[in-house]
C-alpha cells in the first residue's frame, strides 16, 4: 500500500464519518484514530467545512403531527419505549443513508464550485449562484473515482462542468462530453476541461430532451474532435443523471 492509497483511504474514511454512514464499530475506530492521526483530523475538518454550506441552505420541514404515530402503528404497534427508541433510530439511520448518498455527490459539487476557478467562468459562476441546476451527474472513471460534476441549467440553457481532482492528465487528446439517452443514442454536448470548470452553452432544443437523458459519458478523441459526431475513441468515463 503506497502513500497515495493511504491518503485516499483516510479521505474516504473521513467522508463516511462526517456523512454518518459508518456503523458503531467503524465510527469508534475513526474517533480513536483521530487522537493520534493529524491527517485524519484535517480530512474530517475539511469534510465538515464542505458539508456545512449545504446544511445551511436546507430549510427545515416540520412533518405532520401524525407521522410518528403512523410509523409506530405500522412498525411496532404498542412496543415498549426502549424498543421504540431502537426502531426509530433504525428508521432515522435508513433515511440518512439516502440523504448521505445525495450529499456525497453534492459535497463534490460544492467543493468543485468553491475551490476551483476558471479564467472565463467568473461571471457565469455568479449567474449560476442565482439559479439552481435542474439535474446533475457525477462522471466517474473506470475505478469509480469522480472526475467531473456536470450541472444542467435550463435558464439560460447550459451545463457547468467542474473538475473534481486538481487536474486530469491527458496529452494531445480532447475529452468530449456526451448525453446518453434512454433509447440508446448519444448527443454531443461539448469538450470538458481538464482543470477548473467550464460553462458549455446548450441548444434550447437539446435541453428539451433532458428528461430522456439517463447518463453522461466522456470519450477520448483526437484534438480535432470526433470525426463522426459520435464517440469514436474509448469511453473511459460515465455517470448517471440525477434530476433535482
């Protein structure tokens, strides 16, 4: 195991700890390791800093008064209070699992938007802050590591592509983004950046087909682009589309 692998493991452990997806044993291990591991403590702090802006933006929602009565009736009936506490904790954990999966993507998105800059994107970033994406995708490499976050905006129609790592090393090739439709077709979107972020303007007619898009993919093409307006090089990156 090399230093890079160790660092990745520490980063992932810290992320899962902050998201609350670890079991009790793993969580206790992380808390114990933080006493002696300065890098782990730093990664936990970074994850907390990334998540806090998301938590601040969420408006609290008060569930209907009868919600817990309904849950109790359907799951445990008149069970003793100590059993009730355990089962309610299980339900809360189950709910948080779904939230955590969404937050995991959003953390990458927030980090990319907060810490990456692009010479031509300053004005776009300010405009994007006033609107919300209609959908997003996290495009991963073949190792399932996130490479780009793709946000789809309807007004005005464009996508914002943010690079997750500091840089994606590639020479003498272009990386082309494709929208993959449910009927098996692909539509060229644009050339993605290898660092920072980039706005890609979209034809309004293409944006109308967003509901038919199931995923995004990135292919490796010649510098002059795909000669057929379809992927011709290896498609090494892909990610499903999530509607917001």
